[in-house]
């Protein structure tokens, strides 16, 4: 298992378009990917899961993956969040 913490920088948090981009990126990988906010865990490959998380600007989330491409998956999602979803 590989995991990393990241701070949400997007002004609107992980809602609508950013959530869609996050899920699309997560689905490129075969590993199981989970996002943790607080004590709750969410499936990174589920748009409903990511929207339910309600991550806002400044929130700390943990992205963790397990599988053959776990490191690549976590690093790609971290980069996406840190790049402010390309904005």
C-alpha cells in the first residue's frame, strides 16, 4: 500500500468538475484507490463517493492505493490536486 497526504487547493473544493476529473484520473489505474478525509473513507473511482466526501479548500485528504500501479496512481492524483485541477 502506498499513501500520501495532500491539501485541497481548489477554491470550490472537490465538487462537480474537479471531482469528475479526479474520478476520471483514478479510473485509469487498476489499483484499488481510497481517499480518506477525517475518519471516513471514499472510493476514488466513484463520482458519488468523491462528491459525498465534501472536501473543501484547505481540507487535508489522504490518497492511498493498493495494487500493481499503486505508486503511479497516488502520484498522479496528488499532482492533479496540487495543480488545482489544471486551473
